[in-house]
């Protein structure tokens, strides 16, 4: 091993991605130990450093060319010793001159003043702060000023951060291309409007509120009742947009994004209250590059010209038709319906026919249907003729039976199937999948009539659980209907 040429060693290291494997490899010889230390560019550090400052100093002295560092103190207890603190951040910033990507998770001892140390990281492009309770707008203001080349900023569960100063500064002088704000209770959707000209450069944006988001929130300061208005904000370069758990009426707030985006490739709207169908149709008609869409919907009191007020999800087949006609590159579709009573199919604004029309009009390779009580075995028969469908996930669908599986397995390219809480599918239906020999992977979760023995051999890779696992679509939701 000592005689291996350096190019060959470099090639070996490039092919090994797991940190545990790299650590084991470095023990083979002194040459590999030294070479791996010099060429490691990413490292993950948990809460096992003790004492933290000294241990970190020793660790970083070995890895001199790190560009990506993640510090995660999730699950920390006093028995682990001292937490990652400002002294540790000082060591990190001084010993990692190539640092471009930094994630600090659950580092509760990091204070505002500590952010000044990031000025040493002249190559820093990406900063992610997750559950940093001691960081406020003061710390973010330091980041905005000293990190001249910051292009990615994530703020998750930063409960003390408001937008005083720093966001407007980044909007005028910064170069952010990606901004993610989740569960920061001091930041409202209206506060984010202060980003101003920064929206022009932004390519990815996410905003999410969890918990009791039905409570009244701050009001858009520019809103004047009875007078139409719009935000003079440009966001034509935005390619990836995710809005989750926000109310868009009567004020507009982040709703302006739906009226001005033209370059969207990925759109995720998760329980956005106040969606207007005509507005959504206009959006789809502008976004011809859209490749992925995820809609999480629940029934609300909606006004219809022909039927008056109805209790249903806010979008109808009109939206699906606009997608089918205007988005020829659409490949990934997720439709989630929550709090829709299977006994009242009219609570879902879409129909089975509308979904099939979309599937047969676009080159969709991945489809998720969650809570789609309107989708029956005949719908699965329709999916069997979808030429591009490779991945299908069906969640909480009581109307799906073994006959539906017999149909869908005929889809020419289907290779990955997931069934969750489909209680009318049995081992007999799974046996038909096994006979076809088509599936690369099969996942079965919480389907009461499917046994572990029944899924054996049904695909090259099988995952099975009899227990019902929680699904992300209920994240942040109160377990009651909005009309209750």
C-alpha cells in the first residue's frame, strides 16, 4: 500500500463516500492516513467532541482542506461535555480557509457576536442555521455584512431571528440565490417582502410555518382595504418555489410570487390557504418549463360561479387541464388530499378523469396520490397506458383493490411501487406483482391485508412494515378540519 502512486490513491478515495469507510481506510497505512487527511473535503461532527475546543482543534489539524462542515448537536445532553461554542467557531473559521459550506444544527451556545468569526471564511457560499435559539437579527446582520459571497442561506427553527436590517441589506448588496425560512416565528411572510431587489437574483425559495398557523398573524403593512395593488418586485429567475402552511387572504403577502414567476421548474404548495384557481391557471400557462409539482390540499368553503359555495379543495380539473396544455416538460406530480371524507368524493375538486388526462398528456414518470378517494381500479387501468410512468406511490386509498394492481402492473415502464394504508389490497394482488417480475422496488407500509410473507419475491428490493408510519403530509397540521 505504501508504494501506490498518488493519482491511484486519489481515485480510490473519490470512490468511497461513507465517512466510516474512509476512517477505516485511513488505518491501513500511514500513507493512506496522511493522504486521506489532506484530501478529505467534507466532514460531519456530532456531539461527541469532549472537550469540544481541544478536540475540534486536533481534528481540524488533520483535515486541512475541508470545504464542507456540518456540526450537529441534536440529542446533546450534559453527559456529552461542553457544547460547540464561540471558541469552537473561532477555531473552525481560522483552521478551515477553504470552507464554503457550513451547517450548524442545535448549537444553542452560539451567540450573535460569534457570527463575526465567519469573516475569516472568505470563500463561504452556503450557511445553514438549524435550531439556533441564541441567534437574533444582530447575528444575521453580521453574516450579511461579513459574508460577501453568500449565495445560500437556510434558517430553520431560529426562534429569535427577525428581519430587522439584514434581509434588506442582502436584498440590496448580497448575491443570494437560495433562501429557505422554516419555523422562524418572528418572520412573517410580509417581512420577507423587505428582500426587495434580492428577489431578482433568487433561484430557490422556501417558506414554511408549522404549529398553529391558523391563528391571526401580522398584516401586510401596504394593504389598503378596497384598493387593488401589487408589489413591484421582480422574481423572473425563480426556479424552485415551496410555500407551506400560510394564509394568503385577504392580504397578498407571498402570494405575489404566484403572479410573477415565469421560470419555475419545481412548485410545492402545501396547505396554502387562499389559492385562487384563475390565478393558478394563469401561473401554469406562463410556466412552460415546470417539471415537478406538489399540491397538498384540504377542503375549504369555495365559491363557484355555477354552484355557489361548496366545501371542497380549492383547485378543480381546470387547473389540471392548464397543466396538461401548458407544461409539456412535467415529469413529477404529487397530489395530497387531507381531511377529505371518502364518503363525500365532491370534497376533492379534481376527478379521476382529470388526473388521467394530465397523466396521459405529459411525460410524467413519478406520481404520488395521497388520500385520493376519487381514484378507483378504473383509474389504475388508465395509468397502465401511461408510457413514461416509472414510480407510483398510493397512500390511504380505500378504493384500490387487487384488480387495480393487475391493471397498473401493465404500465410499460413501471418499476417502483409504494403502497401505504391501502387496506383493500391483499396478498393475492401482491402475488400478481411477483409473477410479472417487473418491479425493481416495492414498499408496503400499514396495509392490513398484506403480510410480510406475501411481499417476499415481489420485487428485487422489498421494504415491508405492518405498522402505519407517519406521513410528511400531516407535518405541522392541527388534527381538525379548518371549518370546525
